[in-house]
């Protein structure tokens, strides 16, 4: 059985230490490979590849109006991905950010829905805070299930996302439906004070982008400079060593999930109190899932994630452009996202491994 | 027809997509690999089968193409996760996103279209028993998936192939040392799992609810992965779990039919809630998971 054509293939040999060059090259290489593969797909679909590239990768940068939309979409992706990356480095796979985002949006909407007449500058900050708490609470269910009941956090967090989507449906079809909304599944429009103030006039970019950047800084300090962040990383890289050092695994899981939920909830709140101005069914266009890709593409590093979030946002806006100008179905964005992550995972292998052909490899098979 | 008869007669058909996908994932996990892309593999199989059947290719060809498509897509998973030792969780998620994207892309011009299902076969005598008779009137694929369940159980219990797959999952180094190619066994297991997920998707889109809608798999691939845990990696228990979820997904319809005034989003989330609760109950018994779990699950194999 061992006599296979694999004998002709190169073998992966573990490097003595991680390669910095490969770390930095992996994202751009993955990007290039995914772009070429997807262009091939578009050509097969009979689309003009030049038009698609123009619409997807260039147009978002060509006007201030469209670039500001890129910045607007970067916010939630960046925020969620920063939170998730902390967990992923601790090997806590919270893939339910979508649900935590939705809960954040719901919690934040409670104020304008229940108190539509309320005024005052305190409203939007309280909404953001409530949203973050909502996201963290939703994530804490997963943490409890994982720590106390030993349940797999991937499955529980994902299931909770599907439940969250139904909860949103329930609210919008029932108690929170706008009575004057022509039966559309959406809440009332929020009052002025329930909206996050604008940052750049003439665009939809608001103050939450600054908050997101500040939290990215905080994530960098937390992961790279603090002892708690260090403990989390050791727990992820060498769980046994962490155990001997007395780092509590359950505590790491709670912290990872609460941070992830907090960030995703905040993002959800900023979305309803920002560009949307009401609770709708389509509050998230898969941000919670796309942020997983953003986190990996950024090498799970707070600074890398800033760039990958910006890029992913370009793909979203560019995908919308390409739908209009090059008649490309919006599902193409998801295909691109999936293939991008796959390409990145292959490229990232070379951070820890190098290729060697069998003849020169030591310990070759008999 | 009362609610119980309704659930009994529809349970097996509702369970079949769960069952096929979960059995496929069982084989993959038994070989030590965690493929979280089942949802995407099912969606991909579902759209392929739907397109074939819609254009008159017939259900048999539809299923074959769906199985082939699922296998091919899962081989991309194998290429990345085994060939490059990438993180299996991330790779599985990527395959899931890719599969769902491809299904939406291919299915775009088929949205809300319908096809004809397949006829049901009734067991003589048994199908005439009151109340439980409906259990014995099923379509051919539902009957076949029972046969597949038995076959997989027997393979793991009695055959060398089953033993090799388990050895590769429990102790890959030992399996390698006695001359088995761990990677090859895992590739074959992954391809089998992909094909089963493709069949499961096909069943969902051309037999169970013969219509195409983006997102129609609706978490069933994830529940299938959870079912493998519920069943503690045992074929028989996975079958029972699939039946339970078949029944749960019908309970909503039954409740509405009896005029019970429950909001439909609550009913839609019932399978997910049950998954969460059962996952908590089963996993809390750490000994049970340790006893039947797969030792090398999710870890890349390095000599």
C-alpha cells in the first residue's frame, strides 16, 4: 500500500523556526492565487475578466464615495475578526460570531424600539455597550457548554447562530415589527440620538470606526504585551505546558469567548446604530463568517487583521459593483472568500514547513 | 391522520439527509479527520442533483453527479488538510463556505423551481398496520440508506477495512509502522464522506423537498456533524439520533397542523435547540466520549 506515486512528490520538512518571510508572503500569494482561480471561473461563466477585475478590485478605490463604503464595511469585519483571533490563538474555535453579532444588534435596538421618544447624547453609547453585553452573553452560553458540559464549542456556537437568526425573525415578524412599516420585517427607524455620530461628512462612515481602530490597538497590546494574552497563547500552542504552569484552561475558554462575543456584539450594535438605523432581517451579510477568514488571512495578528479586514471589505464592495457592471452573481463573493481561505491555508503551511524532494530527505520511507 | 402517525410516516424521510451525511462524517472521523465542511458539501450536492433532475437527467444520474461533486470538493479538503497539514477546522470551514458559494452560484437561475419527487414503496402487510404502518411506506433512497447504515455498521464490526480505518484514526503511527498508508486511508475516507454528503444534499433537494432555494440545507450539515458526537461514533446510535432529528424537524409541522399557535421561528429553531441541549447532555459524560472517541481526531499525521 505504501508503493504509491507519492514517492515522486516532495515531502514537508518541519523548519527549525517559523519563517518570517513566509509569514509575510502568505497573504499576498494567497490573494494572487485565489484571484487567478476565480478569474478562471468567471471566464468559464462567460464574464469579461477585465470588467470583473476592474469592478471588484479597482473601482472601490477610484472614488471617495466608494472608498468610504469600503471603510464603512471594514468596521464590523475588523472588530469581529480581532475578537475571534484572540480565541483562535488560544485554540478556542468560536465560529458563532454571526449569532453574537445579531444579539448585539438586538440588544442595542431595545432602547430605540422601547423608548422611541427618548432623547440625549447618552443613547448611542449605551446602545453600543448593551450590544457588546448582548454579544458576550450569547457567547457565554457556548462558554458554559464548553467548560461545564465539555461540549464542542464549534458546534454549539454555530447552532446558536442559527437560533439567533430565528430569534431576529421572531422579533421582526412579531413584537418589534414597525406598525407603520407596511408589514415589512423591520423595526421602527431609530431616532436621531440613537445613531452613532458621523465621522466624515458626506459619507456614512461614523465614529465607530475610530472605536474599532482603538480596540484593534488594544488587541495588539493585549496579545503581544500583556501576561494574560501570553497565557492565552501558551494555552493554544502548548496546552500541556500551560497546564503545568498553572494556567487554567476553563478560564481561557471563558475569556476567549467573552472577548469574541463582546467584539461581535459591539459590531452588531454599531451596524444598527450606524448605516442601517433600524433592526432589519439583513443586518448581517455574513460578517460573522467572513470575519473568520479575515482573522486567518491576517495571520491571527492584530496588525495583519487590519489589512485583511480592509481587503475583505474591498471584496464585498467590489462584489456589489461587479454584480451591477459585470453581471456577476453576488454568490461569487462567497466562492472567492472560500477559495481565498484555502489558498491562504496552503501558503501558511510554509511558515512552519519547507518542501524537500524525497532523494535528499532524511528518514525516507523504506 | 393524527400527529403521531404523521411523524412516524415522515420520520425516516426527514432523517435520511441527516443520516447519510452523518454516516459519511462518521467514516471520516473514524479515520482521524475532522471535516467541518459538510454543510457546504451537502449544498453543492443538492444543487448539482437539482440541475440534473430539472433538465431531465433523472434521479439516478442526479444522485451520482451529486456524490461525485461532493467527493471532488472533499478531495480539495484532503489536498489542503492532509497534503499541507493545514488546520482541519479552518480548512473545513473554508470548504463549507466554498461549497455554499458554489451552490448559490450554480443555483442562481433555478431559485424556487421545483422537480418531481420519486414514488414510495410500501412493504406489504406491514404498511397496513394501524398507526405505525406509515413507517413502512418509504421511497427507494430512504430504504437504501437503511441498507447503507447496516453495511457501515458491519464494515466497522466485522471487516478488515473497518479495522484499518479505525487503526488509522486511533493510532496513525502504529498503523503506519505496520505498513498502512495513513494518508491514503484518510483520503479515501474523506472522499467517501464527501460523496455521502453529496447524496444527502441530493436527497434534500430532489426527493425530500423537491425544490431549489439558496440556503435550503439550513444547518442540516452541522447537525449531521453533531450527530456523530451524539452517537458517540457508533453507527447504531447515529441512526437513532438521525431518526430523532427527523422526528424533531416534523414536530413543527405537526404542531402547526394541529392548530397550535406557536411562532414559526421558534419551530424552525427547534432542531438547533435540541442539538445544543443533547450535545450538552452527551458531552457532559466525559467517560463516554473518551471511551468511544477517536484518539487522533483533527491532528495532522507526521511521521
